[in-house]
C-alpha cells in the first residue's frame, strides 16, 4: 500500500465513527479539515484509496465546500 493511502486510512480510522455495520465513516469536510494539515493532496490520495478498494464514497471527485457532507467509509 502506498504511504499516503496508508496514512489516510489511519486518519479516517482515528477521526471517524463506527456505524452499525462495523465500518468507520467520516464526512469529507471533517476529513479535509483534519488531513489538510498533513497533506494538501487529500483528494488525490482518496481517489487512490478508492481505486485500491480501501474506501467508498459517492461521486467521481470531491470538492471542498461543495462535498463537505459526503460520507467516506473505510472498507478495510
């Protein structure tokens, strides 16, 4: 797994909430605010993580402000 993707999954795990299905989820707005201090490449890393089947979210691209309520779910 790529280092940025691994770190992103850790941030989601640490800041998100566990749902009824046992999976951890966080909104894009919350993740962006938390992760932007680590890396300004959060969207690119999210797309790579989804490509590797590690996270799930609706839409092709996420935009700060517009997509702050989109839920990102950790699949692993």
